[in-house]
């Protein structure tokens, strides 16, 4: 199935109806999440991803702001899917035992919270 053009220059819908930057294989939500995660400006993102032009970046952001409900729902689905996979694919017990032997404790975030979802490594304090 061919890509479908949108009213936004540089933005097309892929075979699954997902908005992508034409010719860049970059989804609009991926670009938005990059900016949210790092807090960088579109100009800084262009320096980080030189294969994307400023026009492409701003067009993707315009598409996002005009479709926030739809794309935020997609972001939530992606996050929930990632959390489910993380729960299902927990570390094997042997990994947890080896970390405990090294004195390293991995604290996993509560999937019900809005945390970044990253593990925290905590070293137990030694007693004297």
C-alpha cells in the first residue's frame, strides 16, 4: 500500500496510517518524544539529526499540535505496551541473584506510576 499524502508538507501516512516524515523513515511521535525527553529546540534536534531538515521538523511539530489527541493516545499505547513487555520479560532469577552477590540492587519503577520507566541501581550501604 502506498503512502498517503497529508495537508502537511513533508508528512505522509504510512501503510498503517501512521504519520511519518517523508523520505526520512521517522515517525512524527518519535520526533515529538525526542524533543519531550531532551527538552531541546527544533534547531538543536536538527543538529542532532542532520538528515532531517528544519522544514521537516517544524512540519512534524505542526502535524502533532493539530492532532494532539490522536498522537498522545498513540504515545500512551506505546508506553503501556512497553510497560507490559517489561513486566513480561523480567530479568531471569539468575541475573537478580548475580546482582545481589555483587552487592547491587536494581529497583524497578512501579508500572502504575508516571515515572520514566528506568531501573535504578542502588548499592547497599556497608555496615561497620
